[in-house]
């Protein structure tokens, strides 16, 4: 059980440090094209590998370029994590695009569209729909 808490603690520390690096450390201009934020960090049980999930706001092209910039900066990020976290072995860093927020936004858009269509047809009494409440 203690091993699981340690993995979670290391993941939280990595998330904090990588967020700091995104603001102040990574100088690659491809990364600054889109607004990049760390959404999740998964660390393997042996602390040798970690996946850093990022959300990138912008066009598909800007997202792809920012992700390429992050992937090229992975060795720099690993080195900085090693210096900042004082771990015996720093995990290998892999950046992955997190599309969760994007999917959630599209689902909410579809629900609002369905709700407005139902109101146009008079199937829902006024004041009881999603649109008036501001969402779910």
C-alpha cells in the first residue's frame, strides 16, 4: 500500500514541476504556439516510466506542433526533473495529447443542440431545459 502512495506522490510532484517548466523552462517556440496544460501524470509502479498527458488549446496544426516540441524537449524535462526531485533514477518521460476536454466540450455542444431542437418542436416546456440552467 505504501508503494502506491509513493507513486501517487511522485506523479503529483512531476505534474507540478512539469507545469512550472511549461511556464518558465521550455523555450521551444512550438510549445508556446498553443496554450499547454498538464492534465494528468501516470507513473509506472517501478518509477522508471511516466506518461504526461497534456491538453493543448488551439488548432489541430498548433496542437501537433506543440506536441512535437514537447516530445523534443523530453530529455530536457527529464534532466530538470532529476535535478528538482532528487530521485535516484529519473523516469523516462513521454508526452501524450489528452483529448478528454475536447471530447467533453463536443458532447456538451451536442446535448445543447438537441435541447434547442426539442424546444423548437415544443417537446420541452420552457425553463426546464439545459440551456437555461447553463448546462448539466
